[in-house]
């Protein structure tokens, strides 16, 4: 009778959902430092049974909306009694009972959509359990709660002599280089990017940091923007200005050699034997006076990345 009254008193003093009735299990989530679009990664939640008769233990964890989860009972330690994955929600259950000090590891996988927007994404969840017939007791999962996508660089480029955007003549391939800030001798990354018909290109999967960023294409001088900070989960917009055309030999300088090449191709179209696409600076499929004017306007100029 006395024992029954103690149990009844415990249920009254510590109602369902109370997390302070017993020593806590302290569930803690571990996430990667950064994830990329299209990536599948593991989420781990660890906790410890805080007392004997730890029973009907369950984790419910929500990944970001639109991110799909998968789970398998054998990925967990101890092996889970049942698991469910629905959309972005994972539920993992252990029946028990378990003794004080039993260490639990819950693991599930999350797939990042290919079209995920840049930003930092939040996970929320809780652990629920009983001690025998008493409970349920509930604790929020602590530890890591956010995971960012890598920085995204959005480059803007304008073109001389090609009319107003949008226009197919604004679609151009560029080599893009990230240098250690203040040190052009140290290239940290190099990639290729192509502008759309408004002169915009996007590069994803970069490492956070501060860079000097340069661009170069096959007929323009290079351009450099210094001290650009790329932060995880953030799209940084960089305006590289208007291209300076006239580099028909690709050496990042407009010199007499470029003039000679243009002179040799002057008046030609793609069908002509003397056609040279590297002299068609305005991309109109003809080497004309406009191309000469573009070259002349940049004569004797050198790009900041010459030699790099």
C-alpha cells in the first residue's frame, strides 16, 4: 500500500512530458559542418539511459522541409525495435527495458535536394521515454541544430559592343580563379563558369574564406575583385564590370600582335578562309570596324592576372 502511494505521488508530481523527474538522458545531435546540394549525409544522436528500467525510448527528429530521410534499425546501437522515415521526419524506437548507463547511438541519413537554396537549415527533435509505468518524459535534442550549404558566388559581367541584355551574345565561358587575399602567386581554386544571357554566372561548392577573385575569357582582358568574403550558406554577388575586349591571342594584353591578327581577319565571316573567331569581339559573326574599335579602346592595356 505504501509503495502504491509512492508511485501515485510520483505520477502526480511529475506529469507526462516532464523532463526533470529523473536524471536526464541528454540527447545530443551531431551534424556535418557543411553539406552540399545533392549530398546524402549522416545525422547522429547520442544519449545515455539515466536510470534502470529505461523503457519505450523514442527519438523523433525533423530534418529541414523538403529534405528526405532514410533510416535502418541496424544503423542504431542498440539495434532499434522499430524505425520510420516519412518525408523529412525520422522516428526511432527501442522497447527495453534498459539499465542505467546504457549508451544509445541513433543514426539516420538525409538527402539534400539538388535545387536547395543557399542558407543554413535547422533540425529540431526530441527524445521521449518511460521509467517502467511512469512517463512519458521528454527532452529536446541539443547539440548541433543547423547545417549550412557551402558559399555560392554569383558573378555579374557586362559586355562591350553586344547590345543590351538579355542576349545570346552575353553567354560566355570564363575561367574563374580564387587567390589568397593579397597574394596572386597563391591560387586556392580554379573553376570554369558560363554566364547566362544576362551576364550572370554561379559557382557553388566553394570553401568559406576571403579571396581575391579573377575572371578571364578567350578575347577579353582579365578582371580582378579583391577581398571578397564567401560565407557558408550565403550567396555573395560580385560585379566584375564590363569586359575589355581585344585580346585575340589570349595573353592577357592588347598589343600589336592582336592588331595584326585582327587586320588579317578583317572583313571576314565564318565561311571565309581568313576567319578568326578570336577577333570577333562583339560576337556578330563578322570581323568589322566595331571589333577594331573595341581593340583600339584597350590598346596597350594589360589584365591584372597576366602571368597568373
